[in-house]
C-alpha cells in the first residue's frame, strides 16, 4: 500500500508529464479507457458487490445504496462520458489573449494545466471516472480520495484506468487513488500544499465544509444549492407552473433543484392556490409562512430553518413577498450563491433581479435545473462552484485550468 | 472605535451599493479623493509624523522607515495613482462571453464585483490608497488592515477618503479600516467568511504565510519572488549583461528582482568571468557553486538555503548548469512560481523553457522587472499573484472581479 504522501508525490511527478501530452494522445487514452471499462465490467462489478455487501451489512439507506451501486448500464454510462470528454476541445495551450507593449514586448496569456487536482468525494463511483477523465484531458494529474464505503469500486475503476494508461505509454500516476482509508488521510491531504494545487470537494455539506474550513491548499467550493424561484406579479401562470414543477420535482436530490418558492402577493391572490395544488398533487410537502398558508390546506408552518434548508427531497418552502426587492433581499440572505430564478414578463423586474441577486447563475424564465455543465454546453462538469474566486457555476475543462504569461522580448531592460 | 465585526458588516452592506455605482460616479469620486488628499497634505503628514516618531523610538531600521515615510511628493504620487485608476475602463458589467443553446436559452457570462476584499498589509501607507482605489473602481468594498506601525497614517488617509465619498453621496463604508490594532484582529478577519469574499495579503513572507495557512476566506497569494535568470549557450553577451544587471540591481527590494543566476557551462567558459565582474562592480555579493567560483575571486560558497532565498538586496546566487533541462528542473524545484527568464538565441531552448517552467510569468530575452501591472498595461495592480487559482501574475482591475451567468429563457423546463 502506498502512503498518502507517496501517492501525492507520484501525482506531482506525473503532472509534469501529463502537461506535455498532445491532444491526440490524451483522446486516444480516454477512448482506450472507455473500452477497457466496458470489457472489464465483470471485474468492476465484483468489487462493487463487495462494497454493496458491507454497506448493506452496516445498514446504509436505500437512496445511498442506489448511488453506490454499479451495473453494466452504469459502466457503459461512464464509458460514454469518457468518449464525450475525448470529443471536447483541448483547453491546454490556448492563447487566451496577446498584445504588444510600446517597448516591443509581446505578452501572451496562455492556458496551462492546474497541476495536481485533489478530489474528495462520497460514495459515487462514477465521480472516480468523471473526475479522472476531466482532469486528464485538462493536462493535470488527479489524486482521488473516494469515501471508504466505495473504496473497492473506486480501486477497481482506478486499476483499469491506470493499466490502460500504462499500455498507452502514459504514466499511470496521472490517476492516483488515496489508498489510506483513514479519516486522517483527508486532513493530511488538505495540507499538502507542496504536492496539490487545487482541492475540489464533492458531496454533502459536511464534507465540503470540512475542506473549506481546514484546507491550506486552494479549494473550489462546490455544490450546496438552496435555490429559489421567485414568481413576479406579471408571470404567466402556465409558465410558472411548468417551471416551478420542473425545478422542484424533476430530480430532487441535486443541487440545482429549487427549495424555496417566493411569490408576489398580487400573483398569489390570483394563482397561488392553483400552483400549490399542482405541487401537492405531486406529493411536495409544503412549509409556508402565514400568508402562503391561506392558499392551501395543511401547510406546515415555516420556521427560520426552512428558509435556509436544502431539502433535497419533495419538500418546498413557500413565502409571499411584496415584490422583487423583498425577493432579492430574502435570496441574498438565505441563498447559497448557486442558482436563483425569476419568472416575470416585466423587463424592469427581471433587470433588477439579474443585477442584484448574488449567485453563480441567475435565470429569467428558465428552470434552475439548467445549471449544469452539459446544459451549458461545456460537455461535462467537475462540479458547480458556489464561490466567487476562480470559477463560478458549472466547471468544465477550462474552469479547471490555470494560465501563465509568456513575455517575449529582444533584450529589453526596465528603465 | 468600531470592532472588527462592525467594520466588516459595514463593508458588506456597502458592497451591495458600490456594486450598483455607474462608472462616472466612481471616476468622479476617485478624482475628488485625489484632490482631497493633496489639499489635506498637512493633516496627513501630521499623522504620518506620529507613526514615524514611534517607529524611530522603537528603533525601526532605516529601509522600513523610508517605506513608512510620507511627504508632499509621495501624497501627490498617490493622488496621481487615483487619477490613473479613474481613467481605466470599468470592468463591471462587461459581457465576457455569450451564446445561445439549441433549446433557445441565451447564456451571458457577465463580470461582477467580488464583494468585500480584505487587504492585510505592512507599513506602506500608499497601499491604503492604491488598494482602496482599485477595489472601489472594481465595484467592491474594501476592509483595510494596516500594520499597527502605520496606523495613524492609514487612519488619516482613510478619513480623507471616507469624508470625500460621503460628500459625493457615496457610502463611506466602501472604504473601511480595521480599527482594532491587536494581532487577534488579523486572525479573526481571516475567518470572516460571512462578510469577506477575498483576502489579499501584501507584505513579507511571514504575513503572507499566515494568511494562506489560517484563512478560511479564499486568499489570493501574492508576492514572494525567488526569480531566476537562465543564460543559455547561445545568449548574446551584451544582452545578457544588460538584462542580468537590470534584473538584479535596478531595484533590489521588490519581488520581481532576480535572485539566482543560472548559466550554461559552455557560455560560462566564455563569458561568466566578465558577467560576474559586472555584478561585483555594482557591489553584488555572489554566492556560487564550485564551478561558478572558478570565474571570480572571493565568491561565497552557496548552500542549499541560497537556492531558495529571496535576498531582496544586492546579493545573487550563481550556478553553472548543463543546459536548459537542468535549469528548468532547478527553477521548478526552488522557484516561487513568480517570474523566470531565459536568455537565448535558440528557439528550441526558449520553447522548452517557456513551456516547462511553472511560473506566473516566463520571460524570453526580457528582464524579470517587467512583471508589473503598469508594465503589462493593466494601469495599476493590487499585487502579483503567485498562486494558480483565479489570477496569476500582475492583478489589475479585472483580476479582482468575479463573474456570474445570466440565463435568459422563454419558459424552458429541463426535459
């Protein structure tokens, strides 16, 4: 077994080599990995079976078991993801800008790999492959810290990826798994500034908070989404119902699902009863303030905690507000800077909302569920950033690179 | 006296307002502050005099006293800086990219202010004004933590800025000074995630390290520069002498000064004696390896520490290397990812160096001293980033902003 430090040093050394790979070599390797995963499905499912067995023995709840479970179709899904990443343009080497100074210096701003990216994630084996594919295509090496409960699955996936890389003449250390399953390994990883250039935590609020609070390596904070839909006075009913239902119910366990509905009091009078019925018909549990409670039966009174909660299930907080100003104030107070939506036919309201809401993505007459690397056209995503530094919103290949300046002279010295 | 928390909350509230200011209001305020600083020179010099007096009483060394000292000319210099920032294009609201998805969604990536920027810096009163000017123009509020030894000077400058803002009808809390002079206030500031969006430390290695190691607020690491000049086999002697002398001696106490000279062994045989003489003629103290020592008299033997040291004075480490590969290896081992330079007539060597050196700025036949916001054409700089996340190299107005995505639809829900 390698210690964390050994794996991290190996990744660091590999990152010098992955930075040099040409696009075609990277794409060929990604496609070869896709083929190997499918070919070695049985071996991967064996390992996943061991994870599933111990998870069941420990009484893991069924939604988490479902995340952990692999089958042939899900492995094919991972392979398809790899093939898609192979199709994406290579961000490395792109000249982002260039200009010449009056003294003749040519300055080029060039996109370069980040170096070593440390991923810390929970029991979703697909993250192992998705993260490795994106970081590899972006010219970086990856150090993967899978949760202990998915360790056997992740180890099998990493084994297939490493063996395939090696067969392609590429250093297998481009993809390194943290083999130390202890919790201490995460704490240690968060301090490895000499080997890791960036930490990306993906998972629940506790996992992310631990990384943000304890890392001395720069962190890209992802994910928590207490997203709001604000229905303005002029919103079309049919559109509002379609988008609110979509944002709340199309998939509930994801960060871009809506959690709170804010409704203009005038619109509420006319339409809120119908909208709340559409929600309860779909078994959404409603937590509302007093004015909202007047438009349905059996609403649970909302407490302060409801305004801040990311339910991640068929539940929604409902509040009647006096207008767009109060909606923005509420959102900037309780939101998590992820995705916020206004539904309105009034351009002034929309402009005010788009300008004043502080979030990665602000939607006007579109569902919050579009905050996603694929939906944005990035082809894939490593996560959704909720911080304001470096990258905001869906992070595709470009968002996990850095840049450097090349200054080309002919002997200039500074006067 | 305001507590740190009160100042931070005031800055947070102000940042909502500064984000809304139009370009002309910001520029008018910057010019008014420039005029007020000059007009109130005497008042500022009085306060600076008190700082100087206590610094002298505590036995502060003369180079630090010189940094701390203000006079009419230096205040005019700050005012000129403000006028220049007023001339720069406003980064806020810039549409960085926009595209339409097949489903009709229009996605706009728009530059937005960072929010609240916390500056932690040492006894340079000019940073108080430079940082306030840049953050204000970039639409953010600033929370300034000046060192205790420059407190009276900073407080006077902040007073003038705040009073002028207020007279312009702009919230004075756009510029907040941390009034709590205790060391604990810095530690507390580094944890204020709810009020501060970004910490920028500027100063010595200890100050920066403290911020990087203890902050839970995202940090932009600035400054430490152990910069190298590598002289390749084909370098022109005259150019090499000009650039090495410029990089080492034009100004020594700055992060973009060269600290180590790496020389190709073939070039060394022919030219190193002359180059080292040019350096010692300018009183540069040389610390070299054994082969380098053969080309001059009285060279101090270099130890491991010399390769890592940022001398910030008339001293230089010298090493003879076998070629560009060894030079790059040495730089990537001992450098601080700031600025690295190759002098060569050989395009292959240059390409290898530009590609493989991991630094914010890589120069080919140009002095390291050009790594500077003004020299890059950014008009001003908040510092020079040595990290790979968010911004690398000189940070101008754009580099201290964030962005958000606006998604504009016509009722789209996710299938």
